């Protein structure tokens, strides 16, 4: 509150007096605000712990996932002709593939027009997908119904292209322009014998196969109306797998072997060796991700709870039982033994060693040796035993710890909720104190304003008395 017109009566500095008195009165409020800042800092730090713990839990969960321990890597002796991609579930093994022919899409080309702006003529173009026999003397329509495309006399070659592409007929159209003019090219949307197509027209000039007008786009060898030129016939891919003949409408062979996808790109004169091996490098990345997540959380909590004696600065969570408890649980699990594996019992057995600063280091030699006993390594980290908790894998125990701490009744959640409640209580106390301070300031203002006025009156009386005495003394001297 601003104090107006101080010292009207006596010149007393009412503003200064009240400001100093209010500074004393505000000390409890200042203490509450300082406390609020400290609590908010603690909430922020627990937010960081929550995020880092979530990352650690996810990293631990990855080490309990069968897909992690089933990671495999595919290689091809001729990746340019047969590329291999491996997904989860692929078994370790070797096989051979020889590509005899690639799958092809049927392609047609029209006669040349002067330009893409040429107008072929009016009528209806009918496109139907299906399968040609080996001599293209018979056509078997596919499941999808044929599509009719209306062409106006004003439509250009480019318009015809656009209408075909918009019709969803299973055929794509493009225009090839060269020195000879512009040609309409038609191509099956997908490869394979079963994805061939034929075209027929209802030409506005009355002749549907004379190569004039819209008839220029007819192709149906079974009726003799093959005006468009076939540049490529539809065909299935042909190959051998470990000597067995296989065929495919696509050049992508998915799940020929579970979890393995082969992409055929060229005919091979000899079988191509495909090898599916254990992806130890990928698994090690998962282990390293766990170590990194652990170290990030350990470093975070270590900095929050420590006391810097050199600078005499305490961490924001020094002495906080929840933070210290989390730190203790983490370190306990790192050193804990598991009965899951007959070869390994602790993380240190596989090269994950606790350091003096609380972090984990990775001994690459020991970890490589552990991967040579992959089933036992998996047990140490991922084993699940609902009856005997001591037989649970270490990573599974970390995941369970993370679930518990981050749950609705976990230490991180309850501690954060408690701190938020303290913030609310603190704010209520500040609000009440602010109200009392405002009242105190009003009271002091009234008191010191009245004192100022009273002193002013007394000063005026003193001045009057002094003047009268002076006058009397001067009068006596004259007599």
C-alpha cells in the first residue's frame, strides 16, 4: 500500500518508519516464500527423477522381451540381386535362393500422337484386370469389376491419362514424349500373372478396332483388337529355395521363412547364400541402453542428495528419504544375486560392475564371454519366476522396481503429491499473512498519521508560546 502525504503536520517521515516496520512484519512471509521456492525446486527434481526412472524401466523391460533375445541378422552373398531383411522371430539358419525370373507388370504403349494436347476422340474406355493364358488367346477376369471411363471429344491425351489414373482401375497411365510425338503408356498397378489387364473401347466413330479415335487404346488379343503395343507381359517371379521351385506374383517374398523377407532384384546364374545369424551387436545395444539409463538416473540422484563440502552447498534433495531410498534400491539391485542362471548370478559376472561413484561400467571382454552363453545370459536378466522372487532376472527386478516407484502408490508419486500439497498449504499461509500485513500497514498508517498531526499541533503551540515569550521579554526591556 502506498502512504500518501507523509509528515503533513510535523514533517515526520511516516513512509520510512512504516516501511521499516513492515519489513520486520514481512519476515514470516519472506520465510514462507523462500520455503515455497525450495519445495518447487524439489518437485522439479522429482519430475526429473520420474522421467529418468521411466527411461530405466523401459530399458529394463527391453531386456525382458523375447524379441530382444531373438534378434537376428540376415546377410546375402549377392545383396544386389537378393536382399534380405530380418524381423522378430526369424530363426538362425542358412539357405539358398536362385532367381530364375523376376515378376513383371504388363505394359502397353499407344501409337504416337502429335502432342499431349492432341484429342484422341470421344467414347468409352473399358479396363479390366485378370489373367491371360500363355498365348493370350483367352482372358480370365479377376475379382475386381471392370471400369468404364468416359472420354469426351474435347479431352486431350493428358486428360485421358488423368481420367485413367483417377478411375482406380488397377492400371496406371503416363505419357511418353519423344521426337516421334506423345504416347500413352499403360501399366499394371502390381506385378504378377494375375494382375494383367485388357482394354476395349466403345468408339464414337462406330468402329472399335480401327486404330482411329479412341480405338487407338484397345488391347484384347483374344478378340483380335490389339491396337496398343504390348511392351512387357505380366509374369510371376520364378525361383528356387533350397532347390525347391517357388513362384510369386511379387518380387518381395515375405515370410517364405518366418521373420525373413527377400527382395528379388535380378536373375542369378547360381544360388545365392542367405545366412540368418544371431544379432549379438543389437542385443549388446539393449544392454548398453540399460547401463546408460541406470547411470543417468544414478548421476541425477547422486547430485541431488549430496552435500558439497567445498562450496558448502546442499543438493536440493539432501536428506530426502524418498530420493535416498531410490538410490539405495538401485544399488542394492546391482549387487543382488539371482538364482535364475546356473552360469551367472550377478551383473558383475557379465561385466556390469558398480563403480565408486555409483555408476555402472561395462567390461566388454566379460560381456562378450557372457553372450557365448546366451541362454544363461537371458536367464540372468529376463527370467520370470512368480513363485520364487529370488529367481527373477535382474532386468526384470529393475522393471518391477520402476513399476512400483512410478505407480499410483509408489514413492515418486506419493512424494510428489506430498510436495504439491505442501505448496498448497504454503500458499494458503501466504495468502492469510498477506491479508494480515495489509491490515497491519493500514493500522500503522493511521497511527503514525495521527501522531504526525498531533506533533504538528504541538509544534504550532510551541511556536506560539515562544513568540509570546519573546514579545513579553522585548516589552520588559523597553520599560
